[in-house]
C-alpha cells in the first residue's frame, strides 16, 4: 500500500496474526528454559534483624555505586510488569496468537524481576528497605505509554527490548561479579528474543501498511524514552549509568536504533507515499542530530575521565 492505504488498526492486527503465530512458534522453539534460583548465590545469604540476624548496612555491599544504580534501576523497571502487561494486552488483545504471545512474554519477563531481586537481597547488594519503598512507589504510579496505537506499541518495544538487553548486558559487566554477570547475560538473552519477535512483526507491517508503519517508526524513535523515565531519581541514575558507559546516547544510536532500522531497510526501502517519505525525512534529520549529540557526549565524558585520571593518578574503568 502507499499513501492511500486505509488499513484500520484492528484490521492490521488481523492481517498480522499469521505472522505473529509463526513468530510465536519460532520463539517457543528457540527459547531455552531456565530457572532464576539457579543463578542466585544462596550461600551468601543470612537473616535480617527481624529474624535475629543483622539488618543491611552500606559496607555489606560489594557493588560499586555505578553497579548499584544500574541494578536498582534495571530491577525497578522490570517491577512494573503489571503495567506493561496491561499495555500490550489492551492493544494486542487476549485472543489467538496475539493473546498467547502476551501471556508468554509476561511469564518470561516475570523471571527477570524475581532473579534480580533475589540476587540483590541475598548478596545485600543494595538496601532492601530502600528497594522495597521504591518498588511500592513506582508500581503504585505505574506505567502509561499514553495513547499509542497497537502499531506504535509494537514499534516501540522493538527498540525498548533491545535497549534493555544492552543495559542488562553492560550492567552485568559493571558489577565485577561473575555470578551477577552470568545472571544478567541470561536475562539479556530473553530480551534479545523478545526484540526479534517484535522486530519481525514490524517488518511484516511495513509490507502491509508501509506509510503508517514508517510514520510510527519515526514517531517512536523521535519520542523514545525508557519505561523507567517516570521512576523517582531516574534522571540522576541514568546520568550515572551514561557516564559509566552502561547505556548512553552513543549506545542508543549505534547499538539500538540503527541496527533495527537497518534490519527494516528503512532508508533504502521503495514504495512509500508522501506520508511515509515525510516520516522518513524527519527520522533522518533526527538521527543526524542524535549522532552529533552522542559524539559530543562521548567527547565530554572522555575529557572528564582524562581529568579525573590526571588528578587521581588512577585510570577510569570503562564498561562499554
């Protein structure tokens, strides 16, 4: 279809159903079973004061301040799963292949929060009281993506799942703990499979409704923010994470946005009407500006690291 395409959102979901079913089958064939308890060093755990032990104190944590911020933020983001489930169930429905996927995705995502919390509590990596209070606050607020259409939602999660994969993988490296690194690598594998599922759905949508899909891609890239953006202290934590190279504008541009856009053949695709062409032009202009911003950020960070190293006599640890 071109600019005259008139595919209604519910009709597009129906047309994509066979693609969803095929990718669901593919996912179930490839996904490997794993169990959160296998990744937790239970021998490092002990009772807290209520049961006669000792409550948390900062010196008990073996994590750096960077690793604490990243683990804390990653876990709270995973905690809002009920809101995410509502978002996709509302937009994709609970019937047929779409509904089966919604349930499967939710079950797989739930493991991530379970495993991360068990690790942090058992190892006393962060203050469990602060963590629980933050969870209560963030889940009470919930997550609301606004009035995204189903098409916009599936485009968004294509990028978001990959962004989460990158964040988890680099957080694991930043912990300096082989057990945490292994756990986060395992979680990152799930996120990558989820990204592939959604990415394939959008690829099919581009063939069915190219203009509408290109418009959704441009809008979601330009307006992208992580679901944890409404979390208390998110801005501070995200800056700590960015300065450490766990997730920054350079990674966002190079390892999240561009690989997905290349897979969709966004900039060499033909057959677009005026709506799609306009969206693609806006996307190109935005990406050029984002690339410049990313370069400026990396340059500033390198200068700061050099000054710090010169002042302290110690090299900076770079994660990315």
